[in-house]
C-alpha cells in the first residue's frame, strides 16, 4: 500500500532526502509558524519522520512514501556533521539504532501496553516512549481512535491514577 503525501509533505521530505542527508531543514514559503508544527506533527504521527536530539530526520517509512531508496544508516559522527550544518558528512561504522519496523514502533509498544490486563497509565506510557502526556492523549484520539478505529476506555479507582485500555470486541 502506497502512503499518500500532501504536496507540502512530499516537497519537505524530498528536499531533506536530496539536500540535507535526511534532516528536515526546509519548508515551502507558504508554510510558516504554527503550520510548520502541524506539518511536522502530521509527518511524525504517520511515522514518516523521526526525532534525533533537537532535529527531525526522514524515517524509513518516509523514504518508502517518497519511493526512493533509504540512504545507509548514518554514524553518530555523520549525524553530528549534518546537525552542525556540515556539507560533507563522514561515514563511519557506528550505527545509532536499527531501522524501526511497524512491529517495534512506539505505537505498537503503546498498543501492547493498552492491551495488558492491568491497563496502562499516561505516566507509564510516557516513561516507556519518552513522549509527553499531551502526545500520548493526542495519539489516543488521532492515531488509535480515528485512524485505527480502536476503542479506548479509561477508569479511575479512588486514590489511584487513571488507567487506559483497549476494549476487545
């Protein structure tokens, strides 16, 4: 199945692929301020980009959506060179992380937590994923409920934190 990109998303990913070793640095002139954050959020929620330190890079799924081959995983040294704006990145053999697949994504991890018998709290999910609480709630509403059609229910016992779980029909 081919991932559909908006013209702006395609332009941003293509520019990053062609000019900055996959680092998101450029936006079309008509995308400014809050619109840039919305585009980044949309790309991230669809797992097309991934954060690294304070920057965003095209993820494996982003290259697939563009229909271009993914560049070889970069070393820490090469990533530092890109982040600092260097034009030529050094290629060494130290790989940061293996490519993420749908089976080992944070989304899959959260779904597994929500399917547990003991459910999961927002705090537990934040600790497991590194996300902030508003990102977790947004993922519940957007990716899980709207896009995946999952039904998430919450409950709160007296004196304890609210827990969330996916109902099984």
